[in-house]
């Protein structure tokens, strides 16, 4: 089937479909939605920290988790100092 007809039938832009057909876009690396603030290994460090503190019988509140993650993002240069992470970020972090 021609790319133009398939794009109209599936309601996908022709350029997007053509890039997929020609192999310009790797389907394994395409991410839907917004890219996470931290890389996977950086989030893994946060998880390790939170679990370590839990092993010491210190449980962080949600706000404390946000504060720790915001400070970490600031140290990495990924976030300005006056702009902390939100509950929306925390919910996404917990899902991941």
C-alpha cells in the first residue's frame, strides 16, 4: 500500500509514516509524551536513597521526597533553584 494512502487511512501524517517506513525512526527508542527530567540511572539513585533511608526507619513524606529530588535536580543543573518539582512529577516518578 502506498504511504500516502496508508497515512490518510490511519490518520497519521505522511512524513511520520514515511520516516518509519524508511527506517529513519527506531520504534524501540520513541517515547510518547514528555521526556522525564532525570535519566534512568539518576532516578535509580533517588530510589536507592529513599530505600536506604527506609531501611534506617526514616520514611520521607511526599513533600520531603519532592524536596530531595528538587535539590538533586538543582545539583545536576536540570532545574533552577527557585522552581521545585511538583506532585505531578512525583506521581510520574512513582509510576516509573
